[in-house]
């Protein structure tokens, strides 16, 4: 089953 | 100091309604070019990016950068006291701890004033790089909202597939499965009903429908919505404003 990702897995903190 | 006037309070009311379900407290940064907000929802699945250019206001003045730390639900509560066609003015002095909202009717014989306490908010910001997406779809905002609402009766997730044949929304749950397919088309009479697809490669991504339904509350802001997707990456969903945009970055569900 697909797992929900978080945006922090794709983008770095500014 | 900040002083910004809108001819109709409904403009700000609609924007706040489009973001309030996802955001609690956040900073609105004001400078001479306009107002900007970037904030993550509590679960870090959606990032809201709002830009209101100074041209979108009937009067706008902001000499020095001002940060307005606001509880969005408190702002929504105060805005409910404004009639849709009231003239709305936002004011905040430099280093003040309050935002003053004024609502006037067009004859200026009723003036309401509300002072909203500002907060110091320690907020996380994400660096979103400039991205070339594999697929871009421009379609009716109302049609997207309706399609997702229909599929949410079946499942808590929707899969969106975009290829040169069109865009397909599908969902599968205990009661069965369903899908809606839209072919690219041009509607000369109602341009907002056209479906325009720009593609460098086909894409398929799945998303949580509850979050998607919150995003589509922005449908009252614009007749069309722009969906941008790349495999394995967050989608960008944009509603254009007369001077600016409300943009959402939405993390997908991916096979483990």
C-alpha cells in the first residue's frame, strides 16, 4: 500500500 | 508601517477560507511589493504559499518590512464581521503588536474597527527549488473540486494519471472503484472549461483526498487551476489571483 510522504523528505529547511 | 486597502472584503475572506483548514498560526511578510505567506500544515503534507501583490490592492503602502504573526482562525473570525462588499483596510504600525482591520460600507456611514493581537511565531520555512514539471494541466477549478468530491465517496486516496490522451482521476475502496477521464479540449465559449495539457513524460501519482479537498476550497478564488506533477515529487497546485497566487505543494503517497 502507498505510504504518505512528508514535504520535508523532498525539500530542505530554508 | 503597513496600510493596505481592498475594495471588497470578500477578496480576503475567500483567501482566508481557502487556507484556514490547513494552517494554524503563521507569519505574513509584508514589504513594498506586497504580502506573502509560506506555511506548512501541521502534518507537513501540504505547504501553502500565498502572494498578494501590492497591485491587487486599491491602496497600498509599506515603507519597511513588517511581519504579521497571526492565528489564521482568529483572522477568519474577525473577517466574518465584514460584509462581502465592505471596503477593508489592514493597518499595522512598525513593531506594533496588533493588526487593525477596518470595514466600511460604500457610503462610509458605518465603520467597524477590530484590533487583532499579533504573535511572535517561530516558523519553519522550506526551500522550494525552481522546478520543471513533467506534466502541467490547466483545467476548471470547479470541475477538479467536483471530481475529487465524487471520488472521496469511494476511497481516502486518488490516483492521477496524466498522458497525452488526457488526465485520469481514479479511486478504489471497499464498495468498488471509479474513475473520470478528461481529454484535452478547447472550449471557445467558456475558456475556463478548456483542458490544456503540456507534457514531457507521462506521470502517475496518488494523493490523500482529505487534504486535496481542503486545497480545492481555493476554487472560489479562480475559475481555473494549474496542476503540475513529476513522478515521485510533490505536486504544485496553483490558483491565480488578479495580482498574485495561492499555491499548494502537496506531498504524494508513494508505494513503500
